[in-house]
């Protein structure tokens, strides 16, 4: 199973390098366990986490202060249903809006 993310600064039209990103997995009791922390590379990407997320509900929390005047952080929750597939969760951020989608 693999998981990647890509942060794009829509205001600048460029990748967002150095953004801190945390990967968490939801526990059976509804709490969250941190699996890994990383920073985006020069291309705005995190390709390796050093942890296997596995099946279930996960979230990525992006430290977006400095990229957005309104959102100091963005959290994207998603479900990994097939651990054999690749999951890509991009974030497009601007000062007053963000969007995300299931990438490939």
C-alpha cells in the first residue's frame, strides 16, 4: 500500500515546499493515532511516510499558515479500502480557499 500527497500553492501557481504534514489513523474507539510526520519536498510532495497506513479511516493534516490568510491548517479525512492500491491525496491551497480530490 502506498500513500502520497502533493501541495500546490494556487495563489503562486507553484508547488508548496516545506509544508509540514501529519498522517493519522482513526482508532476503533474513535480517537486518532499519529503514524508519521513529514515535510513536502521541493516539488511540494510527500512520497514516503516510513509507516504503513493500512485499511481504515485516515487523515492528513497540513500546516498551511503562510499559504493561507484564513486556514492555519487543513485536515483531509479519507478511507483506505484496498491496501493493495496507491492512494494520492493532493491539496490545492490559496489565501481563502482550498480543494482536494482522490488523485492517482
